[in-house]
């Protein structure tokens, strides 16, 4: 399995970014997928997940601002980040995951991630 995240950048608060996760060795049609993030000194946390049938969940702090989607033809996962806040600053990772969507646990190894930095 290889997951390559991209799209992170330095943006001002209120800005937007779209993250991509190019996947190989795992089929997005038959796996739950999640976006996770880890800020310095903090635990990695689930940000959003999408189920096999397209259902989505989000952590409370990003509801209404972030949107997870996938292109099964391109086998690529996306995360649209809007109205970014400084507290969204973190390294963002994608992963195949299992279990209930709200606590979707990563089952694939982590890629390098992509850095999102939000300035005030």
C-alpha cells in the first residue's frame, strides 16, 4: 500500500486548501478511508472519514468547514479545507481504516503526510 498526500501549504486564517491522497495497493471502492492530522506535541486524530457507500463523518471542530470526498476512478481521496483556523495547523495524513466511521482506526501504514500551516 502506498499513500501519497499533497496539497498542504501556508495559508492565512479564513483561507482554503484542497488536500489529495493518491492511493495504490488499496482500492477506495472497498475500503473506508480517513484523513488524520497530528499537531506538534499532540496525538494523531481522525479528522474525517468516508465509508464504502459514501457516508461521511467529521470531528466536531471541522464540521461545516471540511469536506471529504473520493474519486474511485482515480483512486484518490480528497479533503477540502475551508475557513481555516490556526488550530487546524498540523501534518495531515490519509489512511485506509476500519471499524465504526466515528472511530475509524487506521489499518494502513502512514505516508509522509502534507503540512498545513494556518497563520493569524
